[in-house]
C-alpha cells in the first residue's frame, strides 16, 4: 500500500463512521484499485463482485452465484435489493459491498442503483452498510455517471480517484534499485502500480524493456495498442495521431501536414484523447515577449503509451524480424535519455514542491508551470509576482557546465521572470566551474541526491 495510505485511511474512516456510506473509487486500469480494496476489506465482512459486461438477467445471475459463494445459506432468488437486505440483516459488523466495474451493471439494469440507494438510506435493514462502486472508466465516471444514475447520485458520500504514484513513493517500493534505474523505471511506467509490478528492479533498464516490450510474449508488447482499442473505435486514426505526438509533432499544423487530416477532425480526436487522459494540451508561462513563446502544443500524457508509440510503434515491422537486444541497441538506446527528460522534470518538480511547501526556497511562490520558448524551455517556474525560483533538469551522461547555465539565464530573462534562485538537476553531474559557483542562489542537485 505504498502511496495509498491516505486513501486507505479515508475508506476506514467512512467505515467507522456512524452513517451508511456510498463511495465511488475510480482510476485508470492497473492503477491499484483492486489492491486498495483488498487491503481495506481483509478484516471486514465483504461482498465482492466484479461485473463483466452482460445482459441484465445474466448479470444478476452472476451476482447471485457470487453472493451464495461468499455467504452460505443465502436465499438468492430475489433481485439486488432482496440480497442486500439478507446480507445486511445477518451481519453484526457493518457489511461492505464492493462492485468492480459497476458501470456495467448500471448500463444493464436500472434497478441496481435503486437497490444501492435503498441500502444507503437504511430502507433495507437497520444495520450499517458501506457500498464501494469501483470503475476503471474515468471518462464515464466524470462525464456520464451522474446522468446515467439520476437521483441516485445524491446518495454518493465520497469520490476517490487513484492517480499514478509519485517518484518518492515509487522509490519506496523498490529500495534495492539504484537511482538511475529508478529514474528510467519511472519514465517508462509513469508510476502506475500495475506496470511497476511487472518491472524487475534488480535488472537493468535494457533487460526490462527487452522482456516487457520487445520479446514476442512480453507483457507490454501490445499494451498501448490494446489500450487504444478499448477506448476508441477508429483505432487506426488514433494510432496515427499518437504516433505523430510521440515523434515530436506537437502542433495541429504538424499533424495536418503529415497526415492530411483536416484540422477540425484532428481537434476532435485530440479532445477525445485529452478526455481519456491519454494526451494533454500544454500551456506556457507567459510574462515576457509573447513572440518568443511556442503555443498550441500537445503531448502524450500517459508515459507508457508515450514510450510504446515513441519506440515500438514506428518499427513494428522491424521488431517482428529482430532480436530484442539488437532492436534495443539500435532504436531505443540512442534516444532514451531524451525520452527520460520529461520524467526527470516531473521528479524535480516534486522536489521543489516539497521545498516550497516547507518554506525552504528563496521566495515562497506559486507554481507557474513551464516556459516553452523558441530558443529553449525553462522547465519549472515558481514566483510570487516579483521574484522567481527556477528549476531546470538535464539528462544524459554529459556534465552540466557554465555554458548551459548561461543559456538558461538568457531564456529566463526572455520568459520575463526575475530569478532569485536556480535549482539545476543533472543526471550526468556538473563541471567543476559551475560547481564552484554554487551558493544560496544556485543549487546543484545530482540524480543520486534524489
């Protein structure tokens, strides 16, 4: 339960309260919803049902079988409300009802949410009950659920959305992993627990990528492809657009020029990708000359999908005829440091957020984002309206020196920020000249320091 302590505490708090509770727990696939539920329910009387898509009568029959298996002697001839009442009345401790992928029941049988609401309102017995509705369909929960369940939505007491683990939590899961391996692990998996479980922290990056992505039976060989198939009908179009984004075509005009798709069509598809949290539109910090800023940029938000479309998708035909290690050496290794940069920026951002919250930066400001300049980017900007703290990350084996720092200072001025302090994060260390300049206004942080 690394990184899920807060959510586990919240569920236990709802359970221990003196009121019935209906919680919606949701998050993308492999994010750790089932693991959280198991940890919560291990010492409780719990009805657990995973609802696969089916007709209403078949869904109810499956739930009846599940209930009989978990509660001996239960009369399961009735509907959901009858079964809820029986289970609730025979429990001394509060009963917990968990429905995974509950959207499949909602879509199949309108009576289900009526029964859940009756249970929460205390109409199916006087004993306390807790219902947890679980879903991997983030888009449906956030955009369609309320309309689908109607007045039953008023009975929901809490929403819990599980997100990817932060870098510090991920490192806590793999204390045996060295820092550089942890950085690459985070860059590829995005901190998604289900992906992290497949990663062997005792192996190097090449071994993991070959085993998981490149081997014919690798667990992630077709992961991104299957993800797109589950979410979209026109998979060919979405694959092409994601391939463009992964290749660095970050503007609608770039994708239009490459594909010939109309700009309006691309915008619709891009919005669909954004709604499903696969892609995102990125906005620049803008305080200086707006002519120096790159605008209208998009990128893939999901790290594993980004990795797959960056390194596997363009070479699928070649991969089928190559051995994994040779493919890695030729097509992945030369560009991997560039790919890892986004993850390193995210890690640096986590570090500076902690420092800012603790009041340990030169100025205590608000996170203002990133400056996307035509002459280069400024990765992290905190400011208080007058002064700013700047964070910049560098990957690769080359030490960062005074030349890189001078270029950064120039970009900061162009961005219109007045820097009071710089934090430079480097995976390749620092040149001696820059190290000598380190003081309160310039802080150098090597990857091992993280």
